C-alpha cells in the first residue's frame, strides 16, 4: 500500500508538466484537476446549486400561496402566515430529502 495522498498523482502530473513549460497558463487544465482533487469545489458547487434551486422554487410557491390565500380567498394575514409556514416546512423537508437521499457522501 502506498503512503501517497489521494492527490499525489495529480500533483506529479502537474509538477512534471510545469518543469517542461515556461508559461503557467499552459498547465491550466492539470492545475485545475489538482485543485479539484484537493478542494472538491466543483462537486460542492453542484450540491449548493441544487439547494439554491429548491429554495428558489419554494420561494415562488410561497408567493403564490400567500397571494391565493389573501387575495383570492380573502382569508387575511393569519392564513398568509399559515401559507408561509407550510412552504417553509416544505422547503426544509425538500432540502433534507435532497441532502440525505441523493448526496450520499454528505454523511
């Protein structure tokens, strides 16, 4: 078993390439691969992006429900609060299902 870290092979490729070329911009893709191995930034961006979409969709739902309860049904502020509460809990549950159900490496 090797004692090298998980990103060692990326580092070797990157450093060998850097030793052969003068311009760091020539090594951009290898550098990007090495940094992705270190930080998992692209993976994290995709997960955060999905959470943002879930939140945005339920924000729209919240606006529609509040409009429906107050303007269409004429129920008033108490029912608008119920609409906000329901959509807030639904948002939390949708995010929980996404993180626990689809992001297996999260836990």
